[in-house]
C-alpha cells in the first residue's frame, strides 16, 4: 500500500481559486509525489456525475465540507477523509465515518481566532450601541454625550459565561479577559485539576487558554440542574460554543431563558456560535417578543435552517443579529 503522501488528494471545497491555489501549491511542494485534484463546489451538484464518480474511485484522501461519497463502494481506495471545520455532526451518517479502514480528521482548534473575533465584534457592537450611533449619524440627530455615556457600561467587570469551553470558547475567553471581563466556564465533565483543565486539541501558538487558567469559576454537568446553576450566575453575556450532540440539542429553551431573566438583572446578551439546534428557536423568538425577556440582545452565527428564509421571524427582529 502506497504512503498517503504519494496517493491522490481530492479537494472539493466552495473556496475561490485565488485563496485555495496558494495553499495547494505549498502542499504540493512539500509532497511532490502527491496527486492533487481540486474542485470548487459545496455538495458536488455542479460537478458532472461521471467525473465525480471517477475522482471518487481514485482518491485516497478526501477533503470536503459537504461532498461526501454515496457509498463505500464508490471510494475503494479512500483511506483518509478530512473535514476543514470543527464539527462533523451534520455528516456522521455517511458510511465513510463508520468504516474502520478510513481515518477521519477535522480542523478542530483552527476556528478559535476567526469565530472569537466575530463574537468580540458582536459583543462590542452591542455594548457600545454602534447601531444606534450609525442611525443617529444617518438622521443627523445626536444624543447628549453624557446621557449616551451613562447608558454604555464598560465591559470591565462584566460576567461572561462560556457554555462549551473548547478552542473557540477558550480564545473568546482570552480576549474577553483582556478586556477586563470575568469568565465562567461550563463543560460536560468536571475540570477540577490542572491536568483536566488543559486543552488537548490543536492550539494556535500564543492564543486560547492552553492551561485552562482563565475562568474564575468552572461549572460542569449534563443535567438541567447543573446547567441552571451555571445560568443563574448573574451573567451579562452567554456564549454558546459547545458541539451539537444528542445531549446538547435544544439545551437552551424556555426554561433556560427564564433562569437568565430571574438572575441577570441588566439582561443577558446571548451569542450562539455552536449549531442552530442547540437553541429551541421558537422559544428564543417568543422570548425576544417581550421587553422583559431577560435578554438584552442576541447574536447568531448559526441558525436553523441555514440560511434563514427571508420571511423567517428571526430575520425581522431588530434586537437580533
């Protein structure tokens, strides 16, 4: 059996050539005997069926976000499938992920910087009411400076709850801590020792929280009582960054919004960068329709379904981004 770096790498990604080509050229220079075929596609529908079938037949490595083979028989030489994302929950029913002879990998750990930047951007935009200032600039009508200042509290001292303390949560915690926020972490399993708090995934050098020392408090559990105890910690911000599993599906719904309402006196800014289905979306919409929901605002990097239809309720809520 030939080494993997002398086989055939098939890359099917919705990435423009000017971004993908330099990376593939660098890979080719390191592995000159590796055959590389790249196709710009998300799910393969725009690749002729006979061409895709031929590529599947010969590839030994497959890198894709959404174009997985229909059967194991269609990829007789496949030995490694790589998903350039943090999670593969949406594709686990594909047979390649249960085949013992095919290794599956992800890019877990690389999404921390960009997603954490998006989170911090949304947080600062919300906290500093930039949308209001943009509207005032457009209308040429200005709030009194002292009034605006008093209604804009600093992030210093605010309490950030991170539900799911993986690479994204850790990088978000690092930046938030630098801004003076107090970080509280929540994980399924207890993290009571220095060894258990350590990040065992890939960590971009100088980023994240490799030793797990940033949170001032650490909560854990897989039951509602444990989750509600965490949500009751007077959170100003709740970042949801946990993987979608059977136990995390719809983990935040009407009851949880009620806990936040009772325990977050200034309102909690909720940000979801996990998967849309970790939230009960109808419950979220219902909560946001009331001024006393306990939520000061919501930012969603994910939703269900994606993309949201133009007439979908979340897209019409002004307190939701």
